[in-house]
C-alpha cells in the first residue's frame, strides 16, 4: 500500500529489510525512486501507481546496490536516472547485482536491473535538488524536495540500519562526515525524512536520525564503541565489526 507522506510524495514499504519505494510527483509525471523489492512488491507498487492515474515518466536510483537498482516492465520503458558516478558503478556491477537479487528475493525481473542513465545537469524530470556524496556507495544521492519539506535519504539516516561503509572505498569515515554535513543543511528545511530502509521520520525525529548517524561516526573516529540502539539488532554485528576494522585500519595507516 502506498502511504502519502507529503504533497505528491508516497511511500511503499517492503518486508525485505523494511525497504522503501518512493513515488514523487514531478511536473511531467511520477518518478519512482528505488522501487523494490520482490516481484509481488513490484506488482503491487504498479497497481498502486495505476490507481494514482498519473503516468510514470522516470525512475531514480539513489545508489548502485542491487536493492536500489530494480524495475518492472509495468512501470514502463522510461529513463532511469542516477548520478554520473552511480550510473557508471551500476553498469560495472550489473552482473553481481543480478546474482545478489536472484539470491535474495523472488520474482525480480533480472534483465531490468541496473539500466541507468546519468541524470542531466538540469535534473530532467526529477524534481528538487540532488545531494551527492560518497558515503555507503559511489555516487550516492539524496533527493531534497525543499518546497515540500521532504528528504529522500537513500541508505543514510535510518532507524534500523547503522551507517554501512563501502568496502570498495578507503576512507568512509571521512566520506560519512562530509555526507552528514551536507545532509544537515537539507535536514534544517525538512519535516519528513524517507530513508531507504526503516520508518519514515517526521518532525523532531528527523534531526534525531541525523544525530544518531553522527554519534556513530564520531565514536568510530574516536576509536570508541558507539552507544547506539540500532546495535541491539544481532544481524548488524558483522556490519558494525567491518566498519570498526575499516575505521581502525584507516587511522593506523
Ligand atoms: Zn539498501
């Protein structure tokens, strides 16, 4: 079910890691941001979008990880955009993304994974401002809809996921610090925050999300163990350990 969270902004959450597909109304029509995850999710999203009665004019992928590179023929043969870096990384990682998708969820149209075009400088049909940074993945983008007070954060600012370092880039502490600085500018003008995974945040919860990611990164920068409620989830232990090791090797080297 699509839930409207702001004027012309709807969210549908999947069971798979609380993934959020976001539908944004632009001037020319709808933009589907990170639609997912499994085949029945995608079909239900297509049904929901049909009910809105507005054509889909584009897709947008916040970053080149498989769960953000999905599409379905029912959304139409329209351009699917990402940042230059994101589109490039997605095309290089396409086969890997296809096999990860096949392993992780059923009914995903594998042939449609990761077919992205760099977003034109004027943003094309995608409304708002793209906040690009290198935290979590190359060419990661948030979409900041200032006029609607909404930020689509991709895999940042989640209540269920700690910051996830990109193992392919070597200074993720610094990448997160600068990404969070950039997102903080947007957050000041935002009432609704839509993370790639987890609950939509509203009101004061929005700045609390930013503070939680910052506190986590600050602790790793200091070589301390973060005090973070998200770490109570056992399934994040391995990810946290990998982050700690990357942070440590960075400060040692
Ligand atoms: Zn994700």
